[in-house]
């Protein structure tokens, strides 16, 4: 089974529901970034949320999630769009702690609990739209449950899980988002609360290999009305053109220093670790462009 996402409704249309499998995508990112298990779990949970939030957008819209909790992992950053293309990175991929008192990877400890979730949406307008909320636990799922209620005024339940093998490889990754739409009857809300309380941990569901549709059925107690299904894949938007534009933005003085001190430049993409070599001659051409700005 390859990675994919489903979007639908449930409870007679009063719930908006999403579920996703991100196992292969996280495997690719883990391979590129060499993240250690606890970091892979933090990044994978955020990746699943990002993929599902991307499905909430329209057309060519995109979003960036930054989880900045003050923990040793530094920032967790995820890009996502409406087509299921996602990427992500962390500031510090090599962080390790023993399992917590529940025998689980201590994601909250590595992420930190003193910080903010920032979501920036590129909606095709002159300026991107940005919203944020405090981190409440560092567990990611709980933090985004709070984010939706506080920043988007949408009561939601977010469940995301990752299972990492002892050799650092990813065994499973995925999650769900359930959102309560306006004017939902009270009895349906109570029914959903009962289902959520009785549902097994999301990490268990993804580790058992449940499909996104099966995850929703397990959570809801009924089949969801699936409106859309699309693949989820790793996709980095870096390119030589982007790298060159980034260098031009540094300005003439910085480019001159690179030419005289380093005789060239080497740029590495944070998301995919692609290395771009820029020669002295190319830097001189970029410096000429920078002078025109």
C-alpha cells in the first residue's frame, strides 16, 4: 500500500474528516535527513498533519507549518500543498532520549512545551496568511487540536502516530483529523466524544496497517462518505534557480565576500539535502544581478 490521503464527511454531513498514510514519505525523508527515532516521530506526526491540512486548501494554495517548542530538536518545518506533495526538515536530526514512563518515544521532550505553532498559508494573495497558537503538550496531535480551536475556530480532534524500528527505519506513520461543522446537533457531538474516548491509540492503528478509510471507520464507528482520495508523496521545491535567487538576495557585499574568501559557494537544501555548487564565475554573474536591485 502506497501513501495516500482521504477527505470526506460523516455523521450525516456534520463532520468533516481526513485520514492519511505517510509511511513511505517519512521513510524517504528519514533516509535523506538521517533523523533518529524520536526526531522521526516528531517530524512524521507533523508531516501527517501537514498533508491533511494541505487537503483543506484549494487550487494552487500551499502552506508551511513551523513547530517551535523550545526543545532540543529545534524547529520542525513541513511544507504541503493540495496535491499531497509534502516535505519537511528539523533543525537537529540527531537527538536521542530513552523511552518515557509509558514505554513510548518521548516526543514532547524533544519538541518542547514552551513555544508556538505557526501556520503560513499561501492563498495566492499579495501577502500570505499567518496564524499561530501556543504549544500545549509537545505531542503534536494535542497541539494541533488546540490550534484548530484557538486559531481557526473549528472544534477538531487530531490523532497522529509514528512507529520507528530500533534501526531507525520507519515501520508506520499516519493519522486523522475530525472536524465538527457549525450547527452540529449536541447528540452527535456526544456520540463523537464517546467514539474518540473508546478509540485505540492512533499509533496502534497505523502500526496494524489500517488504511486511511479503516482508520476513520475505527474512530467513527461507521464508514465515512469519501469525497476525495489522492496520493501523498515527498516533493522538494528546491532548484538551481531558487538557489541562485536566494544568493542574489544576500546582496553585493555578501556575494563579494564569497568570491574573495571562498572562491565559490556550496548550498545544501534543508529539505532534501541536494547540494548545489556555484562557481566563482557564476557568483560574479549573480553579483552583477544583485547590483541591479
